[in-house]
């Protein structure tokens, strides 16, 4: 095909590749590295390397940049980061949809994975608080979760602040007898869960699915008033007419890939492959497990996942 092209046609094709956004086979990808953020939970870190290694197979190069998982949406809007491959609706839906509405970030793909991020407890806690997983039952036995730091309120162990879960707003909106204490890292959440479980001590903490936790611990999410998008925007909606966030997180939350609006033009080939990448619940859980249970380094875990899923990855590449 290329041999038969006249130089005029080639010129026109080259011109076209500058002016037309999308993936004509002739448009060359930029040699600049594609900047992929690294956040502070395991599936994301392993998955970032998986995505980077897949895009490298298109001839692109990848660069990994440690990034705050909220600020990243502004960075992506400004083109300082090129993609976020794990946009969790519960944590980041608000920040993500805002930059998509502004037009600087593209909602590029939706994974098959369905997500839930919520307050969670190990099953033995049910003996202490009859009526769980209902949030009012939890609230009725808040004192069981009190610590020296939070008494007389119960302690809710939340994730790191950059997961911005609006837990304090929810506690206020639902008038709960709880105080939100943020863990410094995901590892701190799991360490406290392990220690409490050994002692059968009451604990309620932030957790999510898909995750490796469900393979190791028996437990449940708290059932708060049903999520509705209006809950975040309209104070008059919900059980408390004066506040937003008087509801739970989405139960069937999306997991998306978002990209900087210039990505399709700059790396059309890599972008075309990125659009096809699609992780399931099992994929995300396995990525977390390879790091958190098997103790693999992120790159090693990524190589293992890529080897175990070679056929699917090839289908995304072709
Ligand atoms: C964004 N996260 C999976 C940690 O909830």
C-alpha cells in the first residue's frame, strides 16, 4: 500500500495526521513518554505497570509519576499526566466528572469491573451490634468502637485523605456518633484489620471491592441510605434536608479509564489500544493480591499478570 502512494498522497497523509485526531495507521505516535500516575493502593500500582507495559508494546514509552489521587484530575486536565486507568466512581467520580465536563479530560473506557467503596466490618462484629449491616444499628453501638482518642464517639478508620470519601460530611449529615480517623496508608488499614481480627476487637473501617481482602476476611459493608447522584449536590435530597452526603456510596460503581484530551492526537496508536483495555473484578482483585498477599514488587506482579493473561492482552493489541 505505502509503496503505491505518490509523494503527493504521502504529503496529504502526513498533513492529515496533523489535522485529524484519530487512529489512521499512518499517524505516528509521539516519542515523548506517556505519563502514568502511581497512587497509594496496590491494584492501581500493579495495574499502572500493566497498562504501561501494554502501551510500550505499541512502541510508546511510559513514565511513572507518583501522584495524589485527587490532584491527578487537575494534572490530567492540564496535560501533566496522560491517563488514569482506575477511576473509581465512589472516590473520584466527582473530581473526574468535573474535568470531563470542562472538556480537558476524556471518558475513554469503562472496565467491566463493578466497584463498591464503603464502611466495612469483619463478621464477628455482628455479635456486638444486633441489626448490622444497617447503619442505624451501627450507630446504636457506636460506643463499642470508641478509643481514648474518639470517646464517647466511635472510631471510623478511614483511608488516606486523598481518597476524599466525604466521611466526615456523612457522619454529620446522618448525625452519627462517630469520629473519622484517617489512616496514613492502605497498609495501615490492613494492619489494623489484622490486629483487631486476632483479638476479635470491634473495628469499622474503609474497604472496597474488588480487593484482596475478600479472599482472606469474612465481612460486610455497612448499608447506608441508598446512593443517588442528587445526594452529593442537593442538600434538600435525602434523610437530612440540610446537608449533602447523607447517603452511602454507589454499590455498582463504575471503574473507568480517563485520559488527557490531547492523548488521542499525540499517541493515536497507544490511545487505540488503551480504549480496548478492560479489567474485570477478578483482574483488579488479582492485581491487589499479587502485591499484598504474595508480596511481589509492582513490576514483577505486572509481568506475572501479563503472562497469565497473554491472549486477552494480544487481542487488545491487535
Ligand atoms: C480508591 N480506592 C480503591 C482506594 O477506594
